[in-house]
């Protein structure tokens, strides 16, 4: 049986690299989720993607979606739309 000798620095670099990759994947998943929400809202309200993106930026919806990603991404599209509408109603300019 052969064993590889890894020093602590090599192990930490490997772990750091793995966690960085996980972090990048999580960020990508959140961006994909926001994009999905914009598309769903766009279709539901018959607006352009540009208008919806602008609305979401101005009213803080994108931050709301990212901050609540862990809960929202497991819900149905209809539930998410209802949450977005409720958020917009509660955060009018």
C-alpha cells in the first residue's frame, strides 16, 4: 500500500479551491434563479425583460430574491410570483 504525503499547505489549498468552486456554483445558481424569476414575471405581466429587470433593480426585488434564495428556490413558480407581487406591494416607491 502506498501512501501519499501531503503537507498541510497542499491540503488547505485543495480545500480552499473546492470551497471556492462551491461558492462560484452557488453564485451562478442564484443568478440563474433571478433570471428565471425575471422571465416568469415578464410572462405573467406581459412586459419586456428589460422593463422587468429595471423594475426589479429599482425596487430591490433582485436583492430580495438573492437574500431569500435558500427558501424561494425550492418553491413553485406560482408561489415565487406571489412573493414577488407581495414584496412589490409592500415596497412601493
